[in-house]
């Protein structure tokens, strides 16, 4: 079953000071989110609402550590908790569903849960 990818509007992203956003070239409604830590950690999240996909890149001191591409995204939420920015992306594709949590504070923490339904 098809679900639209619900994402915050670009003006809603301005509320979150820990991230920088820019439009995704050649992708209507898409954007790139970037955040950094004081310890040299960088995270880049490419959001493609038409393709219902995300690409997450995490690097430390300019060295790529983690690169994840996933389709079937249904919802992206941003919240601030205890000085950290939390990005939660929900996925649903066929028999699989789950959530990817990215927390950006003094460090970057990525937690992925993808399960069969």
C-alpha cells in the first residue's frame, strides 16, 4: 500500500538551530539537512519526498563512517530534547516497517529498527 512521505516544510526547519537546510537540486520539495558536533562529527540527510527515500551520511573528521540509503519513508519528524536534535524517520515497505532515529548533540547517535510486520 502506498503512503505519502510526510516531511516538515522548509520554514518549519528554521526552528531548529542545530541543522542547516538547503533545497535538493532537481527534486521538487526535497532538501538536504546538515548538522555537526564539536567533536568533528558531521551528519548529512538527503530527503527525497517524491522518491520516498532518504540518504544518511555520517562522517568523523571528514572520513565517511556510515552511508545508508533507504526507500519506503512515510514520515519525518524533528524534535529537540535536552539540547539534542532528534530526527525520526518512519518507513513502511511491503512486509517491513521501522524507524530510524538520529540524535545530534555533543555526539551523533544513530538507532535503526527495521522489523517484519
